[in-house]
C-alpha cells in the first residue's frame, strides 16, 4: 500500500494539471477577441471554393494526360512485342529450314550406326581384295595386303576437304544470320529510343507548362496572402488597443469586489474573479467558529458525563455480581455440608446392616464350613 499511495497521488496530480491546462486553453479561446470571429467570411469561402475548383481541374487534366500517355505506351509495347514474336518465329523457321536442307541425318558420321535401312544396304563381309570394309577384326585382310592404300588416302583427304568446306559454309551462314538478327535488333532499339526521347520531350514540355501554371497560381496566392496578412495585422493592432483600453477601464485590474458576484446571487462566487473576503464576512466566519468551539465543548462535557454514568453503573453491576456469587458459594457450602452429614448417616446405617447380615449368615452355617470360611477370609 505504501508503493501505491505516491503513484496514485502522482496520477491525480497529473490529471489535475491536464484539466487545468485544458481550462486555460479554453479560456484563451473564449476571451481572446483576436481569435474569436462572429459570422461567416463569404468572400474568403468563395475564394477557397474557386481555388479548390482550379486545383481539381489542374489535377484532372494531369491525370488525363498521364492516362493518354499510358495508353500510347501500352499500344507501343504491344506493337513491339508482336514484332519481336514475329522475328522469333522467322528465326525459328529459318533454323528449321537450315537443319532440313544442310543438316540431314544422312550427312552425319554416325548415321551408319542409326540407319534404319542398314540391314537392307548391308553387303557380304568381303566382295573383293580391295574392299574397304575388310578390317583387322574381320580377319578378311592381313598386314601387307593393303593394295588400295593410295585410293583410300586420297578418298579420305577429299572427304576431309568436303567436310571442312561444308563447315566453313555453315559458319558463314550462321554469321550472316547473326549479323542480320543484330542489325534488326539495333534498328528496333534505335526506333524505340527515338520514340522514348519524343515521349520524354513531350512530358518535359507538359511538366514545364504545369510548373509555369503552378508558379503563376502561387504568385497570385502569395499576393492574396500578403494582403490578408496586412489586414489581419491592422485588425490585430486595433484589437490589441481595444483590449488594453478594456483592461484599463475594466473591473479586473481595478479589483472591484462586486465582479466576483455570480449570476445566481451574492453567495455564488466566481472563482476566477474573487479577490478575497471583506471584514463583515470574516467576522461572520469567526463568530461561527466560536459557536462551533462552544458546541464542541458542550458535546465533550455531555460525553464525559455519559461516560461517568456508565462507569458508576458498571461498578454497581460488578458489586451486585460479586455479592450474588458469594451468596451462591455459601449456599453451595451449606448444601455440601448437609450432603456430607446425610452420606455419613447412610454409611453408618449400611455398615450396621452389613454386620447384621454377616452375623445371621454365621449363625446358620456349620462349624467346619464356618472354619473354612473363616480361614478363607483370614487368608
């Protein structure tokens, strides 16, 4: 609880301070003649509406221009994409034609391994002695029997020359195709850059026009603002003079005590205008305090007398209780003595009765039994 008390006090002090600040701000707004205005400034409202319409028209024109530019760019990009697709189709078609005309499967070196007509074209293992198919592994031709060496070497050289020429031709065709594709791409890029430059130039011109219009509009607004500030300054000086005159002639600085009287009567005091109590009010408060002190002494005297009466009654009750307890103790002692006497008489009577009964039993029992019983009792 010791930790919560200061925290709660700080929160209450902060809330009180916030409430006081809000009240001061509200009072400044209400009693400040420079800020408070009565009625509506129609000219200012019309000027604001006109400015807003001009701004909305400029924004609308700007949006329409951007929309037109976006549509034009979209059409241009669609045309460029379509042209690029057509060029890709042409290149693919040319590649297919080239493979069909100059890269046939029959011209490949490994075609004999994948030829579907290989078995139909196959010949016997050896047709003659100069058969080139007679290899070492076929055991058809041995060392020293190579009779067609010159023709075979000549044929191989011719074949290598044909292959080299074919490769050179294919390489030249590929370079020509690549150069044609590069030229087309460069031309496309040049056209695209030219159109982009034109669009940028148009955009800069439109932006320059918008900036010029904005500068003119800002210049007009600045002139109107300067004029408005001059009028406000003159009005402020006039309000300041009126306020100073009102304060000098008013009741606040003169400390008139009647200004603290509220609208609901003399006893309703305005706290923000109250300058203190007069001598009559102070005397009334002192008389009331004296009456309160006398009333407090009278109440204390009554309480003292009531406490004394309660103490006297409590002592009398305690004394009566002590007397009654002593009387009760004496009665109990008398009853106990009577019971003791009665018990002693009854005990004597019982003993005498027991003695008589034993004598009667002894007189009726034989001698041997009497001795046996006597021994048993003596034991």
